[in-house]
């Protein structure tokens, strides 16, 4: 199939990883695949998007303020004439609104259904079952729930020792780690409070990532809490952690959970949407969102047995999920052609 993905954000996080991984997998499977990025996503910086795109995927670039980039994206899709135009996140979804009939217009629900972004589309992909209830019945008939996925990435052999030496973390310390954007929805204020309340001897907290709330969290956190900012090597940090912890108030699926599972880290989490869906895989009960006392209790429990855990990852196998997406494309594309 001739497939065009569009994602007009600027920095590489979970949704961007999903979109790029899907484009890469489809190109590797022999499809003709393009991806439309905003120029800022192609800048030479560690957290840009373009460096994660496979050479077999054709990269197209648009620029300008949000409305202008959206219009240019729409025009570009018209010129490319794909079988499938697959949008990811707000601006790209809005770009599909003006794309004329002839291609399947589909979006992944990286967060939740929003009428202004999604009601004009031909089909939707939900990443978790909880998203389905909000979709109108007519569009829900053309929606498929397909799990997120994650490919195992080995840490550098010296990562654990090197990072602990670099940040003066004792070899036998129990390290709690969080990974991802430092924004309000991820609950880092609750995490910092919970770590303090847990008061676990010989333990450290590491928060890896950047975002709008980074400085506020840094200012409020004790000086021994480690916040190295964005890392281009998250799997090295996962190897450095003993326990992965998420205090998120909102986590639609949580690709980072799958990454922690591949790294065999025990997981302590609040009851975000994604954590509730994946909870059967976790060894510890979920705590209420925003409840630092409960989260501290689960952290204390996890610290007593921080040994690695082998998870069954068969439901999140990348090639199988890619095939499910393409199968969905074909089903919905045939429907459109028959109308």
C-alpha cells in the first residue's frame, strides 16, 4: 500500500515513537511509506523526530505556524495521492479534514476521542479499550482497538555502572526511576512527595526527561533527586533503575510501561488509564492518582523485592501489531472503494 503518516509536533515522545515505529515497520514490510513532519521536528537536536525515521521512509517537511503547517500538510497529502493518510495528534488530524475523497483518512487515538479532531475521519485506531466508549456509534463501527507495541532495545553493557558512577549512586542503592515528559499530566509532584514520604533507606529517585514542568519540579525536589533531563538513551537509564515508577494522572496507554517491561523492571504506578489496562502484568496494586501516601506505600513494598521480572510480551509484538494495522487499512479502504 501507499501510506502517508503525518505528525506535526516538534519533539520525540511516546506518540512520536509510535508513529515513527509504525512507519518504519510498514516500510520494512515492503509498503511505500512517507512521513510528513514539521520542520522543527527535523532540527539537529537530541529530542527531534527525524533521526528515528528509517531510511526506507520518505520524509516530507512542512513549516509555518500551526494553521499554516496544517494547511501545507493537507496540500501535500493531496499531491502525494496515497491509499492511506494516517494522522497522529491534533494538527495532523485537522489536516485530514480537507483531504478530498480517494484515500482512507485514519487517525490513531493517542489520547482520547475529540470531535473537532476525529469526527470527520473515515476510521480510527484506538490503542486501549477504554477509548472506545466516547466514539459515536457510526464511527465506532470503523474503529479497531490495536495494542501499542514496543521493540526490545538492549542497554549498553556498562550502562548501569557508568550512570551510577556518573551520578554518585551507590552500587547497592535501590533506584526508583521515572521516564518521559515532565508535564502536569505525569504527576511528578506526587512522585517527589511519595518518595519523600516513603523514606526508604539507601534509595534514590531519578526522573529522566524534559518538559514544561521540569524547572518547577527541580526547584521543589530535594537536591539528591536526580533529574538529568532528556536522554537519547532511555534504555540505559532503565537498566540503571531497579524499579520503574509512574505517578501519572493521565497515561492513555503508556508506551513507557512496555519499555520498562522489556527491561524487566518491577513497576509501581498510579491508576492512570493505561496502567489500569496493563495492571494484570504488574506485581503491585495501583495507587489512586494524586495520592502520595498510597504511592509511597507501594514503593516501600517494591523496595523489599526489587529483582528483575520476566514479562509475557506476546500481546505487544511489533510485527504482529503492524500487520493488524495494515489489515485494518485494507478492510476500510475496500469499504470506501465500494461506496
